[in-house]
C-alpha cells in the first residue's frame, strides 16, 4: 500500500503531538499510529483511498477506532502514560479528524 502526501502529513502531525505530550520518540509514535491505522484498515477490509472517498460517518468511525487503539497502546506502556492522557487523546483525535474530514 502506497502512502499519499495527505496520509504522510496526517501521520507526521499526529506523531508530533504524541512526541510533545508523551515520552515517545518520533519513530515510536509513527509505529504506534501506523499500526493502529493498518489494524483498523485490515479489520474493515478497506484502503485509505476508499475510506477518503467514503462517507463522513465511515471516516469518523475509523478515526475514533484508530484513536482508541493509540490510547490503548499509550495506557499499556507505563513509560508513555501521562497525567494528561485524556486531553492529549482529545487533541490527537482532533488532528486525525481534521485530516480525514
């Protein structure tokens, strides 16, 4: 699966947010986000291209699932957990939602 410029911007901006608010390296943040996106695309048996041209409801549902997977990954690692996880997850959701809307 090739990655579009839009997808790269999405992952980069979302990764920067995780690096700033948690103790992830850029590489770790990209892996966490990419894994969550790949997992959700696989579960839905779709591609980013189909998702982008699909309904807003599908994109919103996809975004929420990806955010939940990223949140679960952050909560599972005590080194990445922070006191403001809820706020940072909300900001993370806004970044993804902005790019997928």
